[in-house]
C-alpha cells in the first residue's frame, strides 16, 4: 500500500495541473462547471498533500487508511482518464472540448464520487485513529536501530576486503588524518565489514584507543552530543573520567585525544548533516584514523576528501552464495534435487547478503527439505516479506522499505517504482527512462527546470544512494545505462503489482485497471490484455512495454486508447498489420519500434502529442516532413531520411514552428531535403548526420548543408535552458569537400562556435580549422581520421577546455603527452588496433579521473606510469587482454593512493558500420575489490554475456558462516 501512494501522488499532481489549465483556458466553455472543477482542483490538492504525509508514516497504515487511499487513487485515475478523453491539447489554441455535454455529466459524477469518498473517510477515520496509532507504535521499527546487521549477514571471503581496508587505514601520510568510507546498498554488509576491521588484531595492536558509534536520523544538538559522548567514552573509557556535558567541551576533549594518541573512530551510518557538524573537531595533523559507513556515495566522497579512500561494497559471487547456503542449510546433503533448489535461491538473492541469510534462516525451520520447497520460497520471497509469519524476513523488508521511504519525496519514489517495469537482467537507458517519466506525467519541472532535468536529478539521487547501479557512463561522465539491485527490483515489482501499478501475469483480475502493461516472452494461446477485459472493452493502461515475444497480446493494442508510452523496441514478433491503427492512439507521447516492422508507418503525422520517436532498431526510415513538424515532437532517433520538398510543402514547413531539439540522426544524400530544413530548426541542440557517398561532389547539397551546420554552430541557443549544441558527423571517406566548406565559412566569421560536443568519423587530410574555433568545446571524439600524432597533438592542445577526449585510430605512435598538457581533461579514451599508447609525462593530465586503454593486444603497462595521475579513479581495458596483463594492472592499481578500479570493457561491433566506431560496453570489474580468480573471470567474460557477469559481481562483503561476535560498544544498531 505504502508503495502505491507515491505514484498516486504523482498522478494526482498531474491531474491538479490539468484542472488548473482547464480553469484558466476553458472557463468560457465551462461556465456551468466552474464550481465543480474548482472543487475537484481543491480536493485533489489536499489529497495529494495527505498522500505525501502518509508515505512518511513510519507504522503500518490502518485498514481505513488503506481503503481510503485506494479510493482516492482510483478517483485520481478516473479524473485523469476523463480529462484525457474530452479535453483538447492544453498548449494548443483554437480547439474545443470533445462532446462538452458528456464531459459536463462526467465531471458532475466524479465530483459526487469524490465528495462521497471524502465523507466516508471522515466517518471512519476517528474510530480507527486510536487503533492505528497503537499499530503504528508497535510496528514502527527503524532498521538502523534494530539488532545489528553485522550478525545478520554471511561472512564469506571477508579476508581480502579486510586486508584492503587495513592497508587503507595505514596508507597516505602517517602524520595526517585519513578518513576511510565504506559505501553500499542497504543490507550489503557495510557495518559487518567495519566491525571486522574494528576488531582485527592488526588494528587493535596499532591503535591504542578505539571508539564505535552509530549516527542517527535526527539532526539536532542533543543527538550530536550523544554521538560525541559515545565516541569519547570509547576513546577514553579506561581513564574513567567524567564525561563533559557541554558540546564544546566534548569536542575539545576528542580533539585533544586525537592529537596525543593514535585513535580509531568508527561512525556507522554517517549522514551529511552529522559530518558537517563534527568534521572540524578532527585535527588535520594526527596519526588517528576515521572509518565511516554510509549508503550514500556523495557522503562517502565528502568524508574521505581530500586524501582518504572510498571502498564500495560488492555482491556475493554465485559460488560464495552457494557455499554459504550449503554450509548453513544443506549440511552434508548434496542431492541433484537440493542443488536445483540451491541454484534457485542463489539466483533470487543475487548476491545480496541480507536476502541470503533471511532465506537460509527460513529454510532452517524445516526438518525435511526438498528442491521444490527451496524454489517455492525463492519464488515467493517478496510475498513472505508481507506475510512475515516467523519474522525471518522482517529485517530484509525493513531495509528495502527504508531505501524507498527515506527518499526525499514522492517524485523520487515514483521514479524508483517505475524502474520495476524493466526486467532484472536488462539494464535500461537513463535518457529513455526520463523521457518516459516525463511523457507519463510523473515528473513536473520546477524552478525553471524542465521535466527531463528534474527526472534526471531524481535518478541521480537514486544512484547516489546506491539503490540504482551504474552500468555504463556517457562521454560527459553522466550515467548512460543503469539498473536497480535485483532484490530491490523484485520488491518494487511485487509492490507495484499489488497496487495495480504494473500488470505482468495473465490471470491478473485487475489487469483492466492497471496503469502499465508489461509483456515478456508471451506464449500464444492467452491474450495478455484480454485476460480480463472482454472483447472490445477499452483498457486503461498508460504504457505498454514488450520484451521478447508479444504473441496475440499485441492485437489488443487498439483498445488502449489512452496509451502515452508504447515501447516495442525489444519486441521480436511485431508485424506491420499490428500497427495499422497506430494513428488512433491520439494520446501517444513516446513511441519506440523494433526491427521486426519493415513497412513505413502510415498515419504517424496524426500523433499530435508525440514527443519522442525512437526508430534506432529499424533500418533506414524515410519520414514525411509532417512528422518532423508535429507540434510537440522533441526527440527523434534512428537513421532518418527526409526527401526534398516541393515549394508548397516547404512553405508550409516554414510557416509553422518546429520544436525538434534532438535529431540523431539523419542521412544526407543527393536527394535529401534536410539541409534546407535544418536551417529553420531553431530549437535543435543535438544532431547526428551521415553523409552518403553521393554527396561528395554535389554542391547543391554540400553548400546548403555547410550553411546549415554553420548556423547550427554559431546561432544563439533559443531554448529555455540555454543548452549548448552537440554535433556528430559521420563522413566516411568523403569528408574533404564538406570540411573545406566549413573551414572556408569559419575563416570569414568572427563569431566563435557554440558547440560543447563534437564527434567526427572519417579520413581527414588535416585537422579541421572550424574545430579549433569552438572555444567552448568540452567533448571531442575523432574516429578513423588517419591524422599523424604530431598533427593531432598540435591542434588538440589549442582546445583548452576539453574534459573528454576519445581517439579511435589504427595507431598512436609518437603521441607524447608532455608536462602541462590537458590540465583540465578528466576522461581520456584511446581505442587502437596496435598497442601503441601515448607516453605520459609527469605533470600532464593532472585532473584525469578515467582512462580507457582499449586494445585487445595490450601487453603489460605499455610504459604508462599511473603514479603520475594523482586523481585517477578508474582504468578500463579491453576484455580480451591476457590474464597476465590484467594482473599487472591490478597490482599497479594497489600501489596508487586512490586504488583505481580496473574495468573490463567489451567491444560492440555493428555489422552495418563501414568503419569501426570504437564502441564498448561494460563487461566486468576486476580490481583489488574483486576476489575471484582473475583468469577464471577472464575466461567467463569471453563465454558469458557481459551484463550478466557484472550483475553476479566478484566482490565480497560478508561474514564467516556460524561465527558469533560480541556486540559493538555504544549505539549497537546499524544500517547494514
């Protein structure tokens, strides 16, 4: 129930916004309904606020609250459906309400229902308040104050992470304070690892004074005093001196101890507010060390600046998980039946320690175990958290719910819940997700920030809290693809199904009322959408997403008249006839299609509300200019062709307003009408252009294309956020003529370019001068240019503001990066066929944090000295390099103060490419945080899917099976 409230709040706010638009723009048509619409607006605003309070309610909601919230949620959905069916586009003028008489009757009916629901809540809430408070008090349990998770998680393979943290404690300057942070997802064993280090013999021998304290959610002076008192009592316990009562005296005593003795302080579950309050009491010149645990990456980074170290927790490997289950549950039993059961448990828990120990404890209650029983517990893990008969899953549920309920507000929670649409094994695109969230109205712009910006900030917050995991980063270091932790994804999906947010099962009796349909590898014979709807009955989903085969379920697409998101990119059995009526989906805002559809889409120009059109899975698509001219279309992806227009169509295009911001990309050939259209696309901020060979000597195309690109580069940005422009040119082997035009135009211009990102692919005779004129260029990618190292270096040095540089060449022989070169460059990617990497002098690349050296023939270090790169955080290698080379880089990384991660990236080859693009995706991480055999990892990477390998993880943060430990001193709870 508590999970459903967040999305209901987002929907309610969207409805309130629409009602406000109705009041402001349609009042002349709706004079008789002014009071009723005003009532709906006021009541829904109050309901939205009430729901916001409800989600922060720490106890179990009463039965009355649950029914009431479900009532209001359904009403909000009904009002939203009503507004969508009858009202015209709010931002377009001149359209009248569809069937005003029916609309008026529906508004009156909904007003009456809302009034009745409100009265029903008032009648029953008084009688249930006392019992609800009692239940709340009894059920309220803060996972951070429960029995410590250091005794709740398995400890398999703890020695190497302990060793790493021990080395980090004594690394750096001996007489300078160092803060070590342990960061990770809830229940991953952060506290347990810290407790192991705290009681490690080497640590107890080296530090004469130690203290363990647990931070609190409360940010006030009294709580700060309690925390500092716990620290002081731990450090000075043997002296038995009275503890000062005033905050300032506490601070002075702790500072004096840290300056005169060698101390270790562990602060479990640190918050940014606490760290800001207490960090000044830790003297800079001291041999003492601080160890903190947190679930938030930004907090870990803040604590460990400038010379500390951040250790990121990792999941159990499949072998470690299976070993634990066999030790704790299947003692001296190894039948094929139990092995199947064990595999099911390991797959379900996905290396999450707290989930694993919860399942193990539940299985220990049974005298006789079978593989079927193990599979049943695994399949119903989330349901067992709700039922909670014997309490084995109580802690796990609290940790997962805390990850959800502790988010800042319901817009963040709606984002997290929405990610459960995507299967566990499929990382999703960050940009695609935020466009979907915006299309469905779950995110609203605020304080002059767009919907997409707010959605991106929300997702960044989820990543920062380690609830969502990064998979791949884009050129600007922002997250490109990501995925939730598998156990969190399962928990959110279970809650989403329970609240009719998502429907995936064929027998779901409430499927007709769900808001999001997800079909995955459907088997023909049962129509997913028809399972409960009945023939011809209109369904209410706002999105339909298909992974794999859709079967007959896709035939009911025409009954989803209010659909806003149609994602068929991964659908492999979609046929042309299935989309014959797509133009009837008048509310569609987001459309993606896969490769199984071959024919052009007729009627797409009728999709008035369309905002995103993604055709990247299809081959070349010729679109009519009417589609590009759709009033709300902002993003188009794929290989698009736009034919030359006759004067009538061109004048019609010019008389309208094109709101396109992204066109990635468009094919320009001798019959292309794009150059003359591009000149008038004033909102365009990102464009990708493929030049066909027929363009080489065709001045009728090259001249207007050059003018259009020049205008795109030079023109002022006309968008509300003032975004800088991004250009990608795929020139193949025919770049000479176009570049000459661009350089010639640049030579006569006095205005600097406005590009922030440029990608160029194709043979160059010399470094283009128009590139050098882009004074604000921050990202540059050059592919297959065949330029000499000397020519490249001479001109790249002139681009003073580059933060990202990617070079894809056959060889980089002679590329010498000297002292003082590229002082603000943060990310460097070099993709070569021959293992000839640059020489890097000391004093160069002083801010470099990421270096990718991608060549399958790389042997050893290639004379690269990473000790010169003081800020380096990660080094990526081709996944095909030898085990010996990986080992060499691992050992070198251990010697660096920052202990950079060693990543393996897998090359992606597109058969349609005429030149290698140098595209890589994440494969796995094999640095000193990774404790499986390196060569075994290497062999697995070659054989297994890269994403599956990374999901299984190679790190360990666990405890030894059956080991019993004393409780830590002071504030013995933990956040796990």
